[in-house]
C-alpha cells in the first residue's frame, strides 16, 4: 500500500493540476489531496473557499479510479512546524508530489520523499493566468476540467472575483 500526497492552493483547480494528478494515480494506491491555505477566500489571489475547492478536486477526480482523500489545511505562522501540522491533518503517506520550493525544502528536511512533476502548458495552465482571464472577461473555460467550469458557474465565481477586485475609491 503506497499513499501519495499532492498539495496545492487550487485557485482554481486547472488542467495542469489534473495532468499531474493523472500521472500520480498510476504510481500510488491511494491519494491524499491537500487544499492549502484553506482559511483564504474572497481575495483576488484566493477567490474560492476551501469547500468550493474540495468540490472542484473531488468532482474532477471522479474520472480516476482511485481511493482519494481531499483534505483542507490551513496555513500556520511557523514554517518550521508546518510539516508536523500537515501530518496531523492527513492519513500517513509515503511520498509527496510538489514543485513548490518551500514545500520541497520543508518536506525533505523532515525526511519525506518528494517527487517533482513536469509543468504542463504553464503559460495557460496557471491559476494566476486563469484569474487574470476571468477578470478581463476573456475565455478561461478551456483551461480547467469541465466539472470545474460547472462549479465556478454555479457559485457565480467570475462575478465574485470581479466584485472583490473593485475599489471603493473613485
Ligand atoms: P498551487 O495551486 O499554486 O500549485 C499546486 C501544484 O501544482 C504545485 O506543485 C505546482 O507546481 C503545480 N502546478 C501548477 N501549475 C502547473 C502546471 N501547469 N502543470 C503542472 N503542475 C502545475 O499551490 P502551491 O503554492 O504549491 O500550494 C502550497 C500550499 O502550501 C499553499 O497553500 C501554502 O500556503 C501552503 N504552505 C503553508 C505553509 C505554512 O502554513 N507555514 C508552509 C508551506 C506551504
């Protein structure tokens, strides 16, 4: 039994994340997906709640035949304690998948095996770019799984992003 952990903010979950996940499911028996910065929402960089992101990941994963756990995890103020915090929130795992340099460093210092994955179409499969397209009224739907489009439409997510990006100043 080999359990792998995949961590991200998923603001929103996009096809780059999905490509990585489809590779991971071939390498492990069970997968834990951690929704990072769970406490954040309604910000330009973090428009979606942890619950909305749980739904995005869970629905997108329905096509993968694997046991998965989708677990939100809040940030803490001390990086040196973060791995203990993470481990206290998730089932035991043997390997973690991430490209985030801070996360790689913290996990490796704690003796956890880390695997990096190639970046797919980074110019368009990017949360920053997708949020920018949403704000500009450009087409973003082709860069996220169909199930995620439905969820973002269902919560009127693009209008939320546009509203919170407004200033109350003239
Ligand atoms: P992210 O959603 O930006 O990315 C998730 C993963 O997907 C990353 O490994 C990224 O490289 C990969 N990815 C992105 N685009 C891709 C593409 N096109 N193709 C393939 N892969 C792609 O999330 P993140 O920034 O890695 O999330 C890390 C989380 O860990 C954050 O929520 C952060 O706050 C949290 N964290 C917290 C602490 C603390 O609380 N002290 C410490 C470390 C990390």
